[in-house]
């Protein structure tokens, strides 16, 4: 069986048998086996000597009572107490140093494997699974698993100490020991009942907190709107209600959580009181010495306390194991894009041919069926069509983000599957619909695909777009930090940087999935210029949303239901009044200057009718 | 009295001069529970000293040759009663601190929220929402943890430090030596421990943050990584990042492993026992007292073990409190000016020699001069960062200009009543914010008592009626996380409907949504044209068609007005303007 706790899984999740899971975990632990053995030895030693001080003190008491003659023994015993206490610290120190290293190393190796697997996964995988959840497997699940290692060490230490104390007690006075053991099931029962209760109230508490957080998230974003309409009070009342509810729920939670330790404490108190009396009885009967009696009293806490940690340990094991399972599932997820060769081209001409190609996504019906498209080296092809016509699929097959099922796709007359994937992509320049920038400077981002390019070359290229004016709009030019995901610069600037990346890179094949975000007309002009520069140097496949991009293509392909229904230049297609003309009317009409002029005239005429 | 835009009094006055004073000024108002908690903590510790004393008594009679079982029984009964009572005290301690923590969390959050509402628009447009969110949730949580488990553990366990001192003193005055030395060294070593640990944990968080944000970027931008064939270099970067994180974690682990109070405890137990036995040999005390003393020394284990976490918990919480205070104490430079000019606004807007800067470094607006007559439509055009939005924000007094003045109907904005001014100006932001409520409630947000009919008319004018009716529950459809999501164009039309309902004299529209199709574009055009009618309207826009029909076009460039005039005038005078109205070939 696997360890699942009703967490929402992903389709690639699988259940590993317990033995497979343990074997897999062991592969990560094995490189540190020496350290692990050392840790085990330390844990055992620590547990055993942790049980000793009461025994020694009992002997001290008994010896000291006989007095005078036993001076040397007394000194030895007292020194032994001191040495054992200090050794306890030394073991603690050694163990925790080892633990810090082993957990940090295992966690690092696991995270690295999970990250490498994720980044090498197909695009199909990434399109399907949310990036947040993948990241959380690499980090949060990893932490959960590491926590399991730490807890195991703690619990192991406790168990060994408990066992040692148990053995010592049994050997000293078995009746009293058995009486003390009777408290174990009672404590366990209380702890587990309490745990269920605690879990329920904690869940409620977390839900209430989540509501408060959601409310705050919404209203903080809404404060400006509220201020605009002077409605501060209404959102404040909303907030106050949620906040108050959360307080009440958490008050209840606090009550439940506050009960357990006092209860255990009281049980411990009862057990000690009983031990005090009945232990004393056995002393008077001469069964044990007074020192042994005292030893039993001191040990009972050391015996009972670990029981609590063992009881709550099982849930942690489940959490830790299912975390490990989720990480392994991520590492083991199957890939679909498989290369048959590893041909490394020195350069590409840019000839692209789809022959009778069949393609569908893992879920869903056929996207391309018996598809033919031939793109000449250096040609610029724009693909237009309604949503779902298959435009993006064509681009994603050329970039080899997806695997096709039948037919043939060749680049420079060579099967796309026979190329080395990394080598193939270094000859392609791809600009995605939402251009993605990494935290860092503008320069670093431009250099992302061509690590070798010099600053001067980048500056030269920059000047070719609008006389380099766009660079002046950045506060620190090329050294401007773009922020996480490029959030510090505008959408238009991000597009320019993404296009600059391609300009610097000079790929043989350029794939553009054009952005739909609106951009100020001045930047828009510069983007057009940059685009035109790229079109001159590469074979281009353009999924176009801008009228200017469509008109600058050599050939327009009109796609519907995965088939090419028309092709030609903008002027030809518009003149023929077919599907393209309809698409134009739906998507591009409002971008034309003609439309703009008409809007101007419309408004002027209204003005004429309604003078101020 | 503090200057504020929104004033609802908080439950009580607090002292915001330092984190500790601030928390204290909250705590004294929650005194009943706090007192319960403190008494619980003291009672719990005091009763913890009972068993060691009773062990001693019982032992003495056991070894006395003629053991008196009723003495032992009395000892057992006292232990039983005291430990049961201790359970009750411990409950009061835990519950008291937990409730205090929850009350503090609730009150602090309320105070923080009221404070945020009172902050100026300036503050809100400068402050990142994510950052405020983090403060209102995580930092306030950390403040909660100061009390439970923080102070609960610290105060609850500090009492235990004094038990061996009092027990020791009762047995023989010299026996206070070990526990007193322990006490002093304990505090010194914890202070040192925290001081060493603090920079390391900060690094751990820092490296984890760096690791995590690059990781999230890589997975989010996976298409870019793959496109650039940079998988290997990103894996190498990840390895470097995680190695740095690993190294600092180990460093932290080493510091925690070296935790000195642990050694001090070991030494105290050893030397304490030795000392007590010496006294026995001198005949100063009996063996029973040795037991009592040794048992009381082992109570030092509690403060030692809890101190690994509890002190850092408090210092984390205080750091959170400091972050909250830094927001709350931020200057609020605008006030409501209730006595200022109020009255119906005509809509004449004049900027004269206006300069403005967010930070002292660079001016965002430089010497802006502009006159707009009532009812005119002004298109503000320019690249991102050219100052368009800032210009608009000066009109409803989100900011005050550093130099020059903005006048509406000839009255300087600083002399207007803020309420009167803002209630007649509507801003539709770039990111249109809608509440997770029904569409009708969202439209009526600015006019809570609006009738169904009024809402319907507003929606119709905003060209929103059709798409609203197409939604599953029409006007009663809930928007947002738990409801339907709307496209940018739809959100914009809802915001316009809001504006139609409040009928402002000046409308400021930050319009940067892009229409995917021409039909939507037609509708948005129509809605905006209707909205502009009969009021002064500023449109910050990217749409050529809007620029084309505006009465006045203001072209902004790097904080200056680079050209201004009608479309025809600009076509004649400005080359860059002419460029955008020409096809690129």
C-alpha cells in the first residue's frame, strides 16, 4: 500500500510498494551510510546513558548511607554522574552535527534530482501540471521528508531510553515496573483521542485563517477602489466580521490544544504518587533499597514521556513517506518526446516540411490530420485562424515541444526525431505569447540564449531599433533590473527584450507566438521594427495577432480545424473575400488606420449634433 | 491627532514608539487573560517543587530504621494533590497565553487594517500589495507566536530556574551556588547563542528565498528555458543555489548542536550532586536533602530544552512587530480637510508649472502646464514610465505636486474638501479590481442604495448588459475566486457601469486592455464615448482610435509634455506622432 492522506494527486502520481519506497529512500541514504551508522551508535549510546543518572544516584544514596568506609566508591560514582551528564552533551553534539549534514545532503540530492527531472520534462507535462504544484514537490515535500528523518532520530533516541529504563526497572522491582507499564496504554489512548480532536479543531482554525487571508488579499487590493468611492467603511465591516469569526474558531482551538499536556501531567502525578507509596512499602518489606525506590521515582518521567512522542510519530511517518512518494513520482514521470538520433547540425537552412502529419494532445481529439505544409528556407509564414484551429500546435511541433503520432516532420529534409534536441533548439529562436524574463538585468536577459555575446554587440543591436531610444526608457539602461518574471518593466519592454534575445541569437528558424497585450503606440512601432529585423535574418513561423505582422509575412496560411483552407498574401486573400476576409473582419479590422479614422469621424459627428 | 483619510477609532490607544511598548500597550488591555496565564505559570512552577521536597521527607523516614508509613502516605497524598492542582495551573497557563495570543492577533490585525484604510492613496499606490498582504498575514501570525508558544514557554520555564535556588536555600544556604551560577551562565549563553544564530538563520532564509524564486521562475518560464536550450545551465545554477543553501543549513545545524545551556545543565547536575554530598560528609545535611536537591536540579531541564526554540520565536515575532510598526508609522501626508471648499464641480482642470517626484532622485513630472475645459475629452499618450498615470493621479489628489499647483474650477486642490473632491471624480484603474460579490453589487459599489433599474441602465450604457445576461445567473452572478472569471474587456465595462451610476464630473480612465476581436473593440469604443459625454474625461490610452477622436491630445515623454494639441495640429507638428499613424513597410 502507499501512504495517501486524501491529498489531491496528479495523474502522474503512482503508488510505490513499501519495500520499493524504502529501497528508493535507501539509494539516497547509502552515500552517507558511514555517517548513518555513526549516528545510530550515538543514538543508542545517548539513549542508554540517558537512563543511567537515576541509577547512579540511587547507588550514591545507598553507598553514602552506609558511610565512612566507602569514600572511594562514592567519589567514583559522583564522578561517573558528572562524566555521564557531560557525555550526554557530547553525544548530543556529535549526533546533531551528523544529522545536520546528512539531512542537508540528502535533501540537496533529492531536490536536485527532482529539479533536473522537471526541467527536462516535456512541455506537454508542464502544460498539464501547475508549476506551483511542481515547485511545491521540489521544496515543501522535500522539507516534509527531511522532517521525517529528524523525527526518526528523536523518536529512536526516546525509544531506546524508554527501553533501557524499562529493563532497569524490571530488574530492580518487577511488580512496581509492571504497575508503571500499565500507564503506557492509558497515556497512548489519551494522546490518540486528543490527536483526533486536535486535528479537527486545527483544520477548522486553518480554514478560518484562510478566510481571513482571502479577505485581506481581496480588500487590500480593493482599498484604492474603496477610497475612490469613499466606501472604506463597507469593506472594513466585511473584514471585521471575518476577523472576529476567525478569533472565535481559534479560541476554541486554543481550548482543546491547552488540555492535553495538563492531562498527561496529572496522570504522571498520579503515577508518581502511587509509586511513592507502594515503592516505600516494598522498601519496608526489604525487597528494594531506599536508593532503588528513589531511582524508580526519578525514572518514571523518563519512561512515560517518550511514549507520547512515539504515539504522534506514526502520522509523521505517513506524511514523510507520502512526501517521498510524490517526489519520486515527479522524478519517474514518463516522457513522451523521444529522440531516435543525436545529430548535431552546424547550421540550419531553415527548410521545414510537414508530410501527412497526424497529431493529437494526450487528452482530446485529433488536432492535425494528414497535414501538409512546406516552408522554404528564409520564408516568413504567418498562420491565422480562430482559437482552436491548431496554430499553436504547428509551432510547438516545430520546436519539438510535443510528439506527433503519424506522418513526418523534417527540418532540412532530415527527420526532426533524429536531431539532438538541445542542438536543434540552439538553432531556433522562440518568442512566447507572454514573454518570460528572469530576475536579473536587461543585459543578462538578452544574453540568456547566447551567453557569449559582448555588451558592445548588444548595444549595437539596440541602436538598430528606433535609434536605441527604447533603451533610454529604462532607468539604468542595459543594467536595469527587470524584477522577478520581468515584473519591474512594462509588457512592451518585455516584448522588446524577448525580441532582442532573438536578434542577438540570430537563429535559423524563428517562431513567434504573438502577444495580445496592448502596448502604447510608440513602443508598438519599435516592436514592429525589431520584428522586421528578425524576419530578414530567419525562416519565420508567425502566429500573428497584429495586423502589421500579418501584412509583413511572405505568405499567410489560414487554418481551420487543423487544415489549411486558404493561403496567399494579405492583399490577394483580402481581395478574394473568403475566409481570410472574415477573419480580418473579426480580429484585425479595429487595428487598421481606416477604423481609426472612422472612429474620429463618428465622434465629430456626435459632437456636431450635441454641442456643449 | 494623527492625520488620516479614514477614521474609525480602534478599541483603545496604543503606543507605537517601539515593538515592545506597542505589544505591551495591547497586552494591558487584555489583562484578565494575561493575569490568568501568569498566575498559571507561577502556580505550575511552584507546585513542581513539591515532589522533590516530599521525596526527601519520605526517604528520611524510610531510612530511619523505624519507617513511619503514615508519613510516606502523607507525602504521597501531597504529591497527588499538588500534581493534580499543577495540571489545572498548567491548563490556565497554556489556555491563558493561547487566548491572549489570539486576542492580540485579532486586535493587531484590526488595528493594522484600520491604519491601512486611513492611509492616503499615495501610500497605497506606492506600496506593493503582496508586501502588505505578507505583513497582514504572516507578520501578524508571528506576533501571535510571541505569546504562544513564545512567552508561554519562556516565562513558564524561567520560573523553574528559581526552584533549585529556593529549595537549595531551604536545605543549606551554600547550595544556591550551583543554581545561581547556572542561572547567570544560562542567560549569558542564550544571549550569545541568539546573537550567533541570528545572522546564520537570516542567511538560510535568504538562500532559500533565492533558490526558491529561481526555481519557480524556471518552472514558470520552462518554455523560455527549453527554447533557449538552457536546461543544463539552469540545472548547474540550481545546484549552485542549493549548495549555498545546504552549506548555511549545516552551519545553522552546527550552532544548534553546540547549544551550551545543555552542557551547563550537565555540569550543574554533576557539581550540584557533588556539593550536596560534601555537605553530607560534613554532617551539615541529611541524605534525604541530597535527593530533594538533586530532584530540584533536574527541573532545570525544562527551561534548557524549551530555550532552543522559544527565544528565537520571540525575536522573530518582534521582527514581525517592527515590520508592522514601520508601515503603521509611515507618514500620511494628506488629510481629509473637511472644512475645505465643497460644492458641485464643473470640471475645469488646470495644471500650472507642476513638478512631482516619487523619490528624491528623479522627477516623474517636470513643469507641466495644461488647461482642460469642462466636458473636454483628453487623450494622454506616451510610453510606459513617461508619467501618464502620475499626471492623472494628481487630478484626484492621490498625490500633491512638489511644485506648482493643480486647480479644479479655479480652486487649488489643497483647498478642496477631500470628500467633496473625490466623490465627484472617478478613476478606472489599469488593473480593474472587482470584489468577490455579485455583478450587481460590484456595479453599485459606489452607490450602495442603487435600485435594480439604475443598475440596469448603467450596465446598458456601459455596453455590458449583453454579456451580463449571458452569464449563468445574470446580474446575480458572483465574480472572482469562487465565481466566474471575466475578460479584461468585460471588467472594464463593469467599471464603466460603476462610473455611470455615480455620475462623476471628472472621469479618469486608465485604458490599457486590448480587445482580442473587433466586435468587443466596437463595444468598448461606444461605452467610452458615452461615458465621456457631458463630463471632463481623461483617457490614458494605447488605442489609436481614441486618440483620434479626443478633443485634446497630450503626448508625454520622460515626464514632460512633448507635444499637445488636436489630432490635426499634432499631425502637422510632431514627427513621432505622425509615425504612429503611418503604416510600417
